[in-house]
């Protein structure tokens, strides 16, 4: 399987999603994570969550580069789809 498309999302959306999923992972909320992610069944949800350790502190997430945010969004359960690559833009077009 490979990336099918590139998706542009805003910094605000990426930061919000990363914080939301990190909180759910830290709380080991299996149900909520399964409901808000679209990971395929070949990734074991329970194993991933049980092994989760927050290795990247989010305290300075607002200072991350767009590339750092996009790379983090490409991780399982943070991404909306495993077939997309995430690129960050500053704001939504008006």
C-alpha cells in the first residue's frame, strides 16, 4: 500500500488533532480512538495503545515547524487515513 494523495490541513487542525489523540492515548481510551480514527484492521489497536509512551512532549507544539506537524500527523491513529500524506498550511483560504 502506498500514499494515494496529499492532503493540506491547517496548523490549527493538526495541533488540535495531535493533542486530542495524545490525550486519548495517554488515557488508554480504546473506544474513543477507534471511533475517531480510520486505521485498517492490520494495526492492532490494543497493542499500539498499550505500548504507547509519549516521547515527544507537546508543551511547545505551537513552535513546531509545519514539517514536524505533518510528520506527526502521518502516525497511526493521528492520521485520518493511512493513504494520505499530510502537509500543513498556515490558515484556511477565505
